[in-house]
């Protein structure tokens, strides 16, 4: 092939050479492409032929196996010997020759088919290098079209005028084979009735069973009657439960209506329930609908209202992200308890754990952290957190700490997320999420839905927000609105919710269980005091005390009222109060005005040495969900005097917990505690207060124990199976609530009207500088969410 050389100088001869060179190069390019296409087509034809030969060999082997199985069967009785012999002769003389004939016809026409296709693809011989003739491409197209038209039906003869006759002949062979098999089955059944040879009947049954996978129609559900109107209405009411709950319709009323509508139809589900055993939790209406759907062949894939596929996690371990609303050195329950939870969850080798905490800029750190403590970087604060934890744990903590941007709200006295918190958890570890205070985290959440990103989302309710809000101005109206917002966000963003006590709001998908433990250091203090008592030493040299953040809602209002009412009954009784907070001055002035016998001290760690020798801890608060200080006092072996309230229900099983209902009983319990010594904790009571027991309760009630151990659940890195159940209206309502919440939180006006901190839809420039983040405009362009 001549090469195309571009001349340096112009001229007529140069132009002609350039034109001839262009033709030669173009034709060379097309010829090379044609050779590649022809070689590829030849390879494909060889592959098709090899696969056809393989299929033909497999069919021959199966037929030989069928005949060999029949011949190897046990000998028949004398009076029934004719039947199996005749059947075998029928297979050998009638069926096998026809199959062989079909195979020979296919083998004889296969070379002709390949030759006709290839010869039509040969380029015309008249083509020259100087002239590019596209007729070869047209011939290729015509050959493909003509051969494709002849391959519309699967038949070996398609090249001559006798195609219809040969096709009819082939269908005649198929009908003969089918009729022969039916006759063979009929004879085998008749021989069984005579007590004769069963080998042929077993052979036919085996052959039929091998064909069952090709039969897509199930006879099991053919006689299921369709759904009646009352059943449809019952299912609609049942699935509308979440929506009706938002309107104030009680769940008991919905269940009664469903039962009434379903009872109007008398359907026997014994066949279905027998498959599930004597499980009282089986819902007959769900079984009825499932059987009707299955009888229609219904199959539901993931759709618009279904949950989208979750992010798959690489590796063999499961991953747990513990997301909370506070962090050390702020000594609050939502900072301490999630920290211990992450440490004890990571203690197991079954999963990796990441603790996700808020990062505050220095201006907010000065308002929140004690003693004006500040950190210049997240790494510095992480070092402080780990050092604090190592002093209290008896083992090395092995979990990661990640930060998300947060801002402190003076009005709400809490930290609120800035931006989408879920984006600070990478998709590689987005497996299981534990949201500490899920309502708090999601009030103004404008980002990816937690249940869309994670496989399982558990919410843990720490705070009784309704109790705090009722104490504020226009508290009743605010509490009404917050109650429904909490219902909204927890339903939309959580799979399950754990409430530490019944004092909290009754939220959707919730269950009551104490999943908190006490710092191991307090149990060690209790053990030391118990050892001192056994050695004859005095363990408690001080009287009573109260410890808590000094805000009225933390029990100071109840304490002042009780002591003022029974000042004469508790004459000579002194109480030391440890706490600091926003209401300190007002609390001090009120105590002086009422002339109460209270000694005030600055707030300090409950494990401080100065607090070990107190014998009685008094906590009249009814706003707490599960007071951490109460659990710590019991762990140290002290008496606890507290109100008989749902928030203290877990502590009532301990003999050192003295509860009261009235103010008179409060006086009696205080005198009783001051008059005698507390009982030492038993090993069982000590274990129930520990984080080991709290972690066991959490794994059980959050379903994590089942999810981590059940092989049928989606595991990291595995593909998730398609759903075949009926679409759930409840999940559709949850998805709709999440979508509506996302739309509403996109408006800065609505956010500010409901109490959000200005500019918290996205994090600010200071967060970018502190945490090394890209600006929000880069993360979220203006043309999309």
C-alpha cells in the first residue's frame, strides 16, 4: 500500500498526487475495517456453531441417559412384561429416529447457511485502489437484512420453496413426540394399577419433575377468591395508620375498625397459617392479601415510593455511626452517654464504630465549655476526649471520632447542626446509624434522608422537650407544635426509636428501654466504700446533696418548693447544692428570700473526691428522662430520694432508691435516709447499672443483635435482593413526610420563623477554615439540591 505524502510545494501535479493518495488511504482504511468485521463475524459464527454442537451433544446424552435408566430398571412381573417392552420399543423406533432426522437436517444446512452469509459479504472484485466503491457496504447490508428475515422462526429449512412443507413436517414430529410421551405416561399409570412394573412410571415422573421449573404457573393459589370491598377498606385503614395518627385518630380506634371490616368476610386461612406454625403475631389480613397477590402473579420491584438501594459497604465488618448533639468538655448526658456507647460497641470485634460529634467555632466554645476552655482544631478536641475516656475505661477504646459543623443556640441552650450532617459520614461506612436525640438532629435537617443512606437507623430519645417547653411563655401552644414535629421527623428518618423512659413523648416506631449505663469509675467508688464498711470504717461522713445544671427545669423549682413548704418539718436539715448555669443568680436569690438552709457550690464532676462521702442524693426533678446523676449515686452505694415518676421507674427496683408521691412522703423519705445506712449493691444490681448490661439491652431492643448475626439480612458489600412484598402505604407516608420536610427546611424564612439559627442551612466560612471543608457553594451548586 502506497503511503500518502503531502507535497511541500503546490502545482497541478502535486494536486493530482494528493487526490490519488487520498483515495488509496481511504480505501486502505475501509479494507482494514472490512477485514476486522469479517474476522469478527467468522469468530462469532464459529462460537455459535460450537454452542449448537454442545447443545446437541447434551441432548443426545440426556436421551441416552433416559433409555439407559429405563433399561436398568428392575425386571417386570410376567403378566405385565409386555407394557414396558412396548414402551421402550416405541421410544427407540419412533422418537429417537425423528430426533436424529432433525439433527441431520440441521447439520446438512448449517454449512450452506454460513456459506451464503459469507459469500454475500465478499467485496466486489471490480473495486480499485483509485476508486472507492460503496456497493460492497450495500451488499453487506442486503445480506444481513435478507438472512435476518429468514431467521425470524427457529427452523432448520429456510432456504428453498419447500420451507412451509418442511416446517409442517417438523411440527408433526413434535406432536408425535408429545403424543408418545402422553401414551407412555398412560401405560405406566395403568401398569401401576395392576401392581406391575413401576420403573417406567417413576421414569416419567422424574422426567415431568425436571420440566417443572419451566412451568411458571402455580396451582397452589388458583382457587383463592379475590379481595372484597370490605377487605380493601380494612387494608386502606390499616396502611393509613401513620396519616391518621397525625390527625389525632388513636391507634386503638384504627385497629378496631380494621377488625370490624375484616370480620365481615369469613375466609379460612388455615392453609396459610399452617405454613407459619402457631404464631399469634401473624396478621390474617396480611396473609389474605399476600395470598391474593401471589395468585395473580404480582411482583413488586423497587419503585418511587419504595426505599432506594442503600450504600453498600466494602469489607466484611459492619459499620455503626453514633451521631450525637453534644461533645466533651460539655458535661451533659448527650455528650457522655454516646461516648461510652461508642466505646462499648467498638469493644466487640463484630463491627467498626465511628462517633460523630459537633464542632463549635471558638466564639461558641466560650459559651458552652466550662472554664472558658477552647480548642483550635478538631484534632485537639479529639485528643482531649480520648484522654478523658481512657481515665475511666478499663480497656483501650478502638473507635473513630468524626466532626460535623454545629452552632450553639442561646435561646434553646443546645447545639444545632449546620448543614447536612449525613454528608460527614462517608458512603463507605453508611451501614447502621444511631441518632442520639433524633428529633433534635432533624428539626432543621435539610439533607439526605437517613433511612435512604443507611441500612438501619435507630433513634435514642434523651430529653423530654415537651416538659421543658411547657414551662416557657406560650408553652402549651409551642408544646403542641413541637409534639407533632417530633412525630414527623422521627417517623420520616428512623427505622426504630428507643425511649429511655416512659416520661418521654410517645413517638412512632418507639419502645421504652433504658440503654444507658454508668461510668465504670462510679462502680469502683462504690466497691471501695463497700470494702470500707466491711473493714469497720466509716464510709459516709456527710449528709445530703443535690447536683445538676442550675436551670429551673432541672429540678430546682421542685426542690425550692418542697423545702419552703416543709421548712419546719425539716428543721436542722442542711442540703449542699452543686451546680452552675443560666439561672444561678435567680436560684440563689430565691433561696435567700425564702430563708432556705441551702449551701451553694460551683458545679463539678460527680466523681470528684469531695462528693464521695455524701450518704443521700436528693433529686426531685420530674423533667429528666433518665437522670444520669441518679444512676451514678446508686452506683456509688448512696441513698437516692426521688419522685415516683416514669423517669425513675428503672431505679425503683434498687433498695437504696426511696421514692415519694406527695410532699409529706418526701419528708418521710429524707428522714428515713438520714437515719440509716444504705445496703451494699448485689452483683446483679451492679451489673444492671453497668455499660455492659446497657449495651446488651441496646443490641436486643434496637434489633442490632439480629441484624448483625442474621445471615439473611443485607451485609456490607453484598447486593440486596429485590422486594416481592406488597407496597406499604406506611412507607409511602414516611417518604412523603421526608420529602415535605426537605422542601420546608429549604426556605430560610420558614427556618427562622420556627426558631432556627440564621445561616444554619449550610455551614459558614469559619467552619470551612476550622475543618478544612470546601465552601457550601461548591458542595451544593445553586442549580440543584
